[in-house]
């Protein structure tokens, strides 16, 4: 239990991170509305008063979980988008890492942000945050494709906005298929086919 380990002198921040990891998995798997407070108590190993004291409301916890996901999981998918010198290779690595991360055995399949429907469930603040996270990925991909066009790796005639949306749609579709049971090799084949769509 969180309160027990804290009282023995364990670092609270370490325990908080582990609690967030557990909350992230249950929210990721079930979604915001379907996740009950009892689910969170049991999964996180925290009793009701301690959970509210540490994280506030369920809505506050979900917001913190989304930011935790952005910091801990998203970089494992998007990291090469900022570090890889070649824009085309960056897109390939993003799709390849997506195929791997979306089908990990120790995590719910699919992408928590892509699959989140919290905005349409009457939670405007959380919906705005989810849209911001999605839009940040779109902006990052668009910047790399614009760079590819500037470098001559994409023809001037290419609509960068449309190509960005195409690749985002592919990756989001991979997420949905992973949730429905598609395996890593299936997603990798989709990723390889998506790269064939790169305009010559």
C-alpha cells in the first residue's frame, strides 16, 4: 500500500510514479468513464482517503496520468521524430516503434491517447488535453515533412498537410487494430506499406 511504504521512509515520488503507472494501465485499458474508483483503489493499492489526498478527484488523476503518459510512453514512439536527421527515416522509425509499442505484452494494446473518448463523454477539460496531445504529434510530423520538402526529399507539389494527416491516420488505425488483436508483424506490414506511399 502506498501509505505503508511512505511511512517506512520510502521516497514518496517513487511510489507516486508507480501508482501513476498502475492508474495509467487501467485507464488505458478501460477508458475514463468505465474505470471506477474501486478499480483505481484496487489497481493502485491505495485506499480512498489516500488517493484523494495524493491525486485529488478522478478527473485530476486522469489529467496527471495523461501527462505521465506523454512523458514516459510517448517518447518511446515519437523520440526518433526529433533526433533522426533524415525526415523519411524519422517517419519510418515512428511507424516501426508504433508497431512495437502498440502490441507490448506488459501494456494495454493500442495508444491511450488515440483511443481516448473522454472528450465526447462530457469531460471538456480532459477532452481538450487529449486533443492537445494529438495535435502536438500532428505538428511534429508536419514539421518533419515540411523539412523533407525543403530538402528535396518530397516534391514541391506535395500537400504536406494532407500527407501529414494520411500518416497520422495510418498510425491511429494501427492503434485501433492493435486493440482489436492485430499482432506486431501485421502492424509492421502496415508500416512498410505506408512508407511506399511516400511520394517519389
